[in-house]
C-alpha cells in the first residue's frame, strides 16, 4: 500500500494523518520559514517529505502527478487532501487520475460559489472516492453517488487541539489572561491593499489592544507604510505560540476558517471578517459573529453581550474513524510533548515583551 498526503499551508500540516503520508508533499502554496517549521512533530512521523515550491494549481497538479504516478500500481493506494485550498484541488486533480482520493473535511459549504474555496470544495467532493465530512450538516452536501463511501468523522482540527492540550498546553502554557484581541487577515476577498488597510484601520479604531499577525501573502502591502502608522502589525508566529496567545487573549478577529474554530473550542468570542461561513453551527450558537467588512457590524460585535462561548476540548476520534473506514492500522497516537520555548526565537521574545 502506498499513501500520499498533499498540503500547502500550516493548518493542513497540522491535520496530516501520518498513516496516510508515506510521502508528504508540501506544494509551497504558502511559504514562510515560520509556517514551514511549524508542527514538525507531525511532519516527522510521515515518510518522505517532498517540497515543490510552486503556487499555481496547474503547476501543483503537474508536479504532484509526476511524483505519484510511478508509485501507484495495482495495490491499494490513497492520495489524501485536506480542506479547501488550491493545494487541495491540485492534489485531487492529480490523484484522481491514478488512484483513490481521500478528502478530509469534505462537504463544508458557505453558500457563496464566487469564492475560490467554495469552488474547490465542490470540485474536490466530486472527484474524491472517500469523503469524510465533519458534521451531519456537511454530509448532506456530499454528492449522492459518493454517500456509500462517505462517513461523518468529526473535525480533525478539534482532535489535534485536544491532543496538544493533553500533552502540552495545560502543562506548559501559562495562564496570563490579557485584554488583547488576536487578529489575522488572509483570504482573497480581503487581500486587496485598500480592503486590508480599511479592515486594519477599523480594528485599530475599535479594539483597545489589537495584535494583528501578518500572513506571508500580505507582507508586500505594508512595505510602503511607516511603522508608526501600523503599531499593531506583527510577523507570523509558530502554531504553539499562536495557541498560547489564543488561550490568554480576550477574543479573536479573523477571516480564517481554522482560527475561528480554535477560538470557538477554547471559549473565545470570535468576530469573522466574512459575510458567510462554512460552519453554520458555530454562527447559530453565537460562538462566532459574521461582520464582513462593515465598520458598524464590527463595532456592534465588539459591544455584544450575547456570546455563546464555552470551552469545548473534546476528542472526536477523527483519525481512528478514518483509518478504520479505509482499513488501515493506526501506528501513531497523539503528539509527543513539545517544549514551547524551543519555538520562540529572540525576535519573537522581543515581540511578546512590547
């Protein structure tokens, strides 16, 4: 049996199931030294690590196919993709020509097909042979002819967060509560310079102590701005450092589908800079609030007192359910304890001490 997993960003690296990664292909979709070196414990459990360094879907698919084609014979094999990124689509396109495609986090929909992520979800669900949605709601979006091989398995990100909490967070991350709001912006609809700058100005206007982390794709937007005009902008940090900030913060403002879920599970109010969301259950429970790019909606959400926040550190057993469904024996059980201090460079310490 040969297994290949395709990833292109830090959240996908966190989601990787080692038993489905005899070869782990990093497309290079989002490249940053901090992002690449995040969550190395999970990566080290996989087999051969291949770094492509390409960014377009066409280039990714071509490179991925050149790697997997010689590996895939008559024996059982799988190409696994995660989520809804360009790397997810490229992996599904390449893998579907040679072997069975596994889609983890299948069936998610926000209802806006103008967004690239939504189009990716629809196409990948149509291409995959094994769909693993997170919820019963997501299961309803799986194509009818795929239902026989589909299974609701819960959220693999929630499983990873639970594992990290058990092995690292509750012993190493100090409780140092503060009134800061963590902010991240990276989605295509918010990445135009005038749009992103408008969002950041609104955040700086209404949030007392924002901590805005800069995604690698947005670095060029701030080169021409004086530092003192953007006092809250900080570079990306490691995954464990972000969890430490998240655990101790007042709340979160983001357009990230991953960070909004982690905030919800850790009981933090989360304001989402989008008009729709692929996690309707969190919106209905008032654990996240959608504000789009509206200045007024952002202010109202910050002043709201009807949040439904609660800590929800549960283990949905996602990995075991997926492997059992595929007939693969599990070899790894949760990450080893990681010394968080090893992830913090002198530069990051200076940022934290400002």
